[in-house]
C-alpha cells in the first residue's frame, strides 16, 4: 500500500497526473490503508479484548489504542446526531450529542 502511495506521489511530482485524479486516488489509497490497519488491529487484539464489556469500556478504555477504540465505536454506534446549539458562540455541550446505537 505504501508503495502505491509513493508511486502516486511520484507521478504527481512529475506532473503526470491531474490534481483531481491525484486527490481522488490518494483518498482511496489512504482509506484502503486505514481499513487494512483497522483489520490488522482487530486480528491482533487478544481474544479477551475482542468482546465489548462494560468493564472494558469503563476501566480499560484509556489504555486501548485509537484503532481499537475506533473498532469498538464502529461496532456499537450507527451515528451520532449533534443537535443545534441554543445560542451562538457558546462552548460545545456534550448533552447535544445523541448516539444512535446499532440494533442486534
């Protein structure tokens, strides 16, 4: 994957690829790379960590890598709806965030 990205960057530097094609291809390659990394992380996670338990979320969340946290979030959340603020210029209020959980 890294070789493909490097090759694409070399083509861009040599002006053999148009900007739109370069950006699109680079985004696709980076997305595939991230999916592969997440998949690798999932398969290297110890079996006991693969199950999502309340204890893991409350006591072990900070100790998990970002990739592992991302996998867990993707397994339990479908979306997060951020409701409009009541006034402009205020700070973010976490109460405005409404999680939409995946149904089993």
